[in-house]
């Protein structure tokens, strides 16, 4: 022991202090700071997403409308690539040296250690020739990817297409979608997205510092398997859909056929159409651009988005409302001199009908008769009460589904149009309009607009004697064929079934010996009504609505062929072919000598020059309307802001 | 017979038990850190842990031999051992084996390599003790201090030539030995001050640091203006400090190697480069930090198992402890070390002979310095300096030299009643 004995405490003190500092630091990084645990798990854990197969869509008989086809992406991990014969490899993939260099640079830029696609979406055939030799090129491997494939190339507007998600979809989905995922953009693909897409699976893998896979994280406790999307059974009948599209080729218009006893849409043709396969694969972008530029606009879903004045096809409905209101009876007659005097204006009839009763008027499409009926309805409370009676009439019309969306299971539906009393107040001043002012509504002209779907739905209602089922395109969901409850409910239109017979009599006569005689199907009683929808500044649209057979109707149909004149000439024959094909499976020779081939080959596309001018004008008006709407919105916003200020 | 019994009775078994515990912890953690499925057995000599097992057996044998030796033999041969290691250190500079930039190994054949710098710690402690315990030697005297500094300085200089900065710095810890033997506490204070000044002048503008030192110095001088000697001391101290700060930038930029600069920058948080230069420390911190309170469980550390942490069986072995045993395990290991070091100080103080006491302090200082630097580096408190964690890190030379270092003290202690 020497004099510096107590220095042991100093030294021990220094040692203890340093150890305490170390322990404090350890306490901080191990207990207090949670980041390190997260970093450690990020270091080793990778989530690999398992993409489910998208659900297929079938027609009503189980035939495939859309399926998934395997394509192959050639992936590359630059780090694993060993020197190889680039010329040979380029030849194999069918790319040139420049293309190879570009792809290679892109892959390296992305990552040296992670896989990135080198060549995307090779078809199965192209892949077959590469497959065996791919193992000669270490670092490259293939990944199957599933893309939509349409074996019959039909019903493009119904099926819609899928595409990569946009930023707003990702935001809206609460993290379900990731960059590069596919989502339904139009049609069924869009509206049934949640059913079709299935459920993504996730696998958690452990990786070491060399990015080599080491095993499942936590023995796969947090892994989920991908659940394939459910299949959809559509209500379409592939045979008549194909037939309909063939009949409508080189024409503008649409066909909608519905099964009255269920509301299932059998045929949903929008013409001109496109091959849905064009919206898949590597050429998708170019194809889409071409179609967007097409003046006939194949992306326009005419069955639900095009609006036409129903024309004479509206007459049965007009009659039914009058019968229900007790304004007329089936025996009410009208002596048609070839015109009708509404107030002091003279409205032309198709020809001189002489004395006609209700059925006769429907059969002969007598404008005068229905003008008379309409005026009687409007004026039943006196000529000055037109506004009140019109409102009632409007309500009755709307019960048939006009002027409102039918809630089809595909979005983008148009409401059509049934003018409101307010509309006429604005147009003519309040109280300044009479039944004679709006007399053109009586024969489905004027401001009345309907989509082909709405027209077909009216036929369903007539065929059912007073009710319809909500029209729908998807019949059943999944392997269990779930049917949505709302499609089993009857929607009554408020007309007693007894009133339908005389109208249907008339409609049968239309086809048997009236305007539609040309389209009479031997051995099948079809009840129909031709129509000619006025087209300002162009040839009229040919319209035909019908259902068949008369007893226990199996199909209700509406056909519109644009710019083709009278309903009897174009729409009616096409409708009759579809009806017969659906009921019998074939088309029999007709007494009138018309054949499907003639209609398939006819070209009724409107004059493009005129059409383009019209569209330019429409765009012009749209821009004016938009400017007006924007300024109105601005004023509104300003006003509400002022009000808020005042409140404060 | 009675001699034998007395001999075993006098061995400090507590220290021996701590030693055995640390060796076992080391072996188990090496096994977990570098576990290799092809050589699953702990005793498989193809794997690192199998070799470490052999080293431990050899270390036990050597420890036994040391306990059976005569104490006088050790004391007498101290200069011989010292000269031998100095010669080896010179030899290693000529025929040495270069691993990781350090020419520190002499190849012995059979896959075994000798690292003379590890043994230099032991022999330097021994010769220092021998010299300072001699008659008429006082550290306070310049001559004695000079010779002591020379004894420490020669191996330091040779090791720095390898260049193994870590092992060189270990010798700095012997300043505690000199302090205990009477060196002025100013050496410790100034040493501490210089470290603080070095860090602050790197972190902040050196001009401001100098201004603050001058201001503080003037204030203290004014307060104690009556005590003349104190004023001179403070004035001299402040002048040295200012001169040091003045030269910090020069030392930092010209004397230090670029990789050393980066390591310092990373610890001080000036640079952050978790993917490049800071990768080791960052992954090491992640490993230890992710252990939380109880750890991920033995053999379940993902950071070490999937080799995110480099040097996991040697310099960064503490990562395995921190990750798999958590805070609890870390505290246990550090606690064992602290207990051992304090126990060694206690043992040193109970010696009758100055030689044993001085040597005891040498052992305690060297072990403590290793623990402080190694663990401090793993948790990012100290720049990366590659020195092993005593008894735990993989490595035969290191284990053997620490065993000799420790057991010579235990042997001296068991003889404390006798006269050396």
C-alpha cells in the first residue's frame, strides 16, 4: 500500500461511469427506440404479392365471353446474368441490338439485384419457341401473367375493358391497388370489379443480406393465399349477340333484347363495335388511340347512352295511359282525313286512315288518332289546366322507365328525357302553353327522348301486361349462381292488365298486315310497332320495337338503325331475324323475300363529312355550355361565400 | 500436499468463474453467429466455433500451466518476454501476413496464425510492473516517467506500423496504471479535455471554440487572481488547449487516414452513409436495437443469421448478444465484465508486492479498454476500431493472450502471502 491508495476509487469511478454511459445508450436503442426493430424486419422481410386470376364471364348458356390467357414476361436479374451470345438472344426474342441495349440499361437502372421485366407480354406461341432455350441465358427467366382474352370477339361495350390503375383509383381504394395493377375501366369489368378481381394473396419471405431467399417469415403465419375472382354468368345469348352484331355491321345503331319474364338482357348490340381483343396486350395503346379518333365512336355505348325520339313506337304506351285514365275505350273511333287539327295547326298523318278504332290506329300508326287521345287527356280539366294534366301524364309515362335511369348494372346510363312542365314554362312562359303546343309528344316526337334499353323495357312491360323486371346484364354471380334480390321484384307501371289486349291486338296487326308486314315471321306471332325517329339535319332513324310470341312472350326487342329512314325498312327486319333466331335457332325464308345476308352486307353508315361537321358544332355548343355552367358555379360559390360571411 | 491445498485455496475462484462464464458465452454466441448447417456440431473443427472450442481447451491448459509455475519465474523473465515480443513485432513487419490491411499475423502453419500484438499487451504490462516496482523509481520523476513511457511506447510504435490503430490505442489505457502509481491527475484531465476539444472543434467552428476557451480561461484566472500558481497552470492549460484546437483541423485532415476520418464523422453524426462506409455500424445498431428487452431468442437473430452484420464472430460479436439475448443479455455480459474489472482492482489492491499491484492494474485497464471500445463501437458511441471483446470474440491469439494476462495475475494473487 502506498500513498496513492485512494486513487483506486477514482479509477473504479471512471470505469463505472463509462459502463453506465454504455448501458444508457443500450437502453435507448434497445428499449426506447422502436425504429431498429422495424429496420431489422425490413432488412429481411419482403412481401411478394400473389395476383389472383380475374373471374371469367360466361353467356347465359355457359359459353365463354371472356377468359384469361397466359402471357409471359421475360424477367431479368442483371447481377445473375453471365456473358452470353447477345445476337442469338436478340434473335430469340425478336428484337434488335438497340432494343436490347435500351432494355438492358433500363433493367440496370431499376436494380442490379432485383428482377424487372425485360420483355413484356409474349404470347403463348412466341413463348413456346423461347421456353426451352431460356435456361441457356442465366439471369433471365419467365413469369406467366394473365390477360383478358375474348374468344368470340363480341359484346365489347357490354364487357368493357381493363387497364392499369390511375393514381386516383389507388387513392380511393384505401391501399388495395398498387401501381401497375389492373382495374376494370368500363362495362361489366368496371361495375363488377370487386367480384371479378378476387383477393390478392401475400407471401412474406425472409431474405439474407445477399438478397437470397431463405424461407417463409414466421413459418408463413402471415401469408395469405390468392383467391381467384368469381365468375359471372351474363344474361346475354352468345348466338344472337353474334348474329346481331353481324346484322348491324356497317350501320350505326343498337339492338337491345330482353327476356320479359326475368328482365335478363339477351342481346346488347352497339354498332359500330370493336374487337375487345384490341384492348389487350402490347398494341393496346395504339389501338385505343385509333378508336378514340374514329368518328363513329365505337366506345359510345349506344344501347344505354344514345337517345332517340321514340317516334311511333311510343303510341302503344300513349294508348295504354289513355285507357287507364278512362279517356278512351278500345271502341273509341276517329275519322282520319289524313291530318289532325290541333287548335289551328294542321298535323299530317301518314295517310288517310278513315274511321279507325284503337287497334286499327296502332296497326296503321295513325297520328291523328293519338293526337286526339293526347289532346283529350290534356284537356280533360279544361284547356287552361294543361299544366296539371301534363304533370300527371308525365308521371304515368315515367312509370314505364322513361326519363329515368333503369339502374342497369353497368354505369354510364342516360336518363333519356321526358320534359317537365317547368321546361315548357321556361320555353313558352307560364300558362302560355296548351295541349296543342305540345301535341308532338303524342306521337313520340318533340322533346321526348329514350334510350334503346328504355324502348325494349317498354315492350317487356306490354308483353308482361303491366310490369317489368329491372333489366340486367349479369344473371348470376359466382359458382353458386347468386341472383341479386332486386332483379326478382316486379315493377308495376300502374296499368290494369285488361287494357293491354286491344293494344297488343293492334301491335300484332302491325306485323301481320300493317307497316311491318315485310318482317312477318312464318309461324310466330310477333307484336311490334315501327317508328321513325326524327333526326334534325339528317335522314331519320329507323326504329322498331316488338315482343314475341304473343302468348307467353320469350323476347322483347328494340332495334334502332340510325340514318336509315322508316322503321319498317331496316329496324323491323333485323328485329325479326333476331327474334326468330332466338326462338327457333334459325331464320326461315320469308314471304317478303328478305334475307339476313342482305342486311348484313348493307352499308348504312352516315355521310362522314356531314357527321363530322355535326360533331364540331356539338363540341362548340358543349364548350359554350361548359363556360356558362362554370360561370354559374362561380357566381353560386361567390354568393354562398358571401352568405357565410354574413352569418359570421 | 499441504502446499497444494493451500495453493488451490488461494486461487481467486470468483474471477475464474467469471472467466469461464465469458468463455462459454463467447463460444455459444460464435456458434449462433456463424452457424453452418454443413458443420452443425459445436465441436466440428471445420467451423469457426469448433476452432474456438480448441482454443478454449488450449487456453485452459495454458492457464493450468501458469498456475503451476513459480511466481518468481514470471517476474524474472519479464524483460525476456518483452524483448521476445518486440522482436516478434519487428518480424511481423517483415514476414507478416496481411489480413484486412493489417500486417499483424505470423503464419504458424496448419491454418493457425500468431498475432504478436495480442501478446505485447501482456509482456508490456509485465515489464512495466517490473520497472515501476523497482527501487528508487517514481513516476513523478521525469526520468522514471520517461522510461515507463518508453516501455509502453516501443510496442505501440511497432504496432502502429502494421498499422493496427485499435491495438495501438489499447496501450493508452495503461495511463491508469501510471496514475495509480502517482502520475499527476492533470494527465487524465488534460487527456479528457483534449478528447472533448477534438470533438467540439470538428463539430463546430474552431475559431469559436478558441474564443470560448480564452474567455473561460480569463474568467477563471480573474476569479482566482490571488493564487499565483493556479493562475499560471490555468493560463498554460488554456494556451495548450488553444494550440491543440488550432491543430485539430490539421491532424484531422493530414494525419488521419480517410477511412478513419469517415468513421469519426459517422459517430459524430456529421455524415450518414448507411449503405456504404456506415454500413457496419448501422447494421450492428439495427441488430442490437431490434433485440428489445428479451431478445429474439438463441439462434433466432435475423440480422446475424442472414449475415447483415459483418465480422460477426470477431469484432461485432456483441451484436449477437444484443440481438438474441436483448437488453437483459447485454446487461448481463457488461455486468460480468464490470464485475471482473472491479474484482481485478480489488485483487490488485490487496497485493503486498508493488509488482503484483501494478500488474493487476495493467490487466484491469487493458480488459476494460477492450470492453469499452468494442461495445461502444457496436452501438455507435465510438468510431469503428477493430479490437476484440475479451474472452468472447473468436480468435486464438486474443483468447490465449487474455487468458495468460488474467491467469498470471491470479497466480500472483494466489501467492500474495509469500514474498515475491
